[in-house]
C-alpha cells in the first residue's frame, strides 16, 4: 500500500529545539511529495496563525489540523471549526479558577485570550505559540468561537488533574498533555486523529496509507490510527508506546529522514 498522506506534529517533532527546521531540504522534499500525489498535513496543538507562519511558501497549498484538531484548514479554506458552548465555557472557567497557581489561555478561532492579571512571564511564554494573543480584564470581553483551553500544567500533576476534571466536567472537556509543563483542554473526540480522519474522507485516503509523526500525549491517537505511526527518539513514553515505528530525534531531522525513505520507497514503505 502506497503512502498518500504525511502528518507532522511541530514542537519536539518537525521543529528542532530552536523552533527551526531545514527549510531548503524540506521544500525540495515537498516538491517530490507533490509529484507523487502525497498530501502534507501539519497536525499540532498550536494556533493556526502560528503554524502557517512556518510555511509561508506553501501554506496556501497544504492542510492544517490546528489547536489539537479543533480547527481544520485546507488550502486556506476552513474545513471544520469546533465550538464549546458559552454555557460550557463558563463552567470550565469556574472550575479552573478554583485551582491555585493555574494559568489559562482561552483559544478561539480569531484569537487567543489571556487575562491581564496573569503573570507577565506566562504571557510572554504563550506569546511564542500564539501569533494572535490578546489581553483582557475579564472573560466576558471575549467575542469569539471558543474551542480549546491551554494550561500551564506540569506532567507530574496531569493525572490528578485529569481525574478531578473528569469527575466534574468529563462530559464536555478532556485534558491532553502537550508536554513541556503544559496541557490542553479539548472537546472530547476532537483530537488530531479525528481531524486527519475528516481530511482522509475528503481525499479518499485509508489509514493504512497515512504516516504520522509525534512526540507527546496529544499525538497518541494519530500515532495509533495511522498505518505508519512514528515516535521521535525524544518522545514521551506514552507517545513511544502508541507508535509502531521510531525515528531519530527532532534535533537530528528525524521527520525529514523518514520522508527521504518514503520518497525512495524503502522499508517499511515498499510493502
């Protein structure tokens, strides 16, 4: 079965630790992927506006599964936009406000939002991941389609938080680790794998024809779903366990090395 779709996580996967990638090599690969009819998808927990800034030359040609699957864009056109109801947003914020030391970004289609009362260090950190990030005095100022929450939650506290959240609000929101002391709250079932499935249905691509790359807890579903799921050498254990295959680290161009193998029809892609 030939490969027809490649989907990459960004931080810790496609990007090195300096948030860069070998653009000259990748763009040359991308031209060959196009010639072979292979789709390229960016599947990340990050904001769409931030993700497309990494690919100015081809952003209008490729697809993005952004915000951990909440916002899907193909060739510059919206494909799917999830939404958390205003009533549910209120319940979630009430729950989060009662957790000491927790800082939150509210993620919407048009922008991300952060309370001005939160620490400046947290704002500056989040500003690296959200090209559109606005400070507000109260959450009531937001007029946007809300589909995700981003939290500064360390991995060691994630399990206890998930249990407490599931008991209180499991029917409307679920947490996933995005690594590096952070977690996202997403709509149940609206993860990266679901986003890929939507695109696959449009393009007529089977799971067995998909290659995915990831390193974190929010990559688990798409690593399991794809016929060729690759974890990075630097991946979290949960991502490594979910993937059938492994590649070298993000700092060693692990994704690009596998793309070379795909283009050359090497193992395991020559079956």
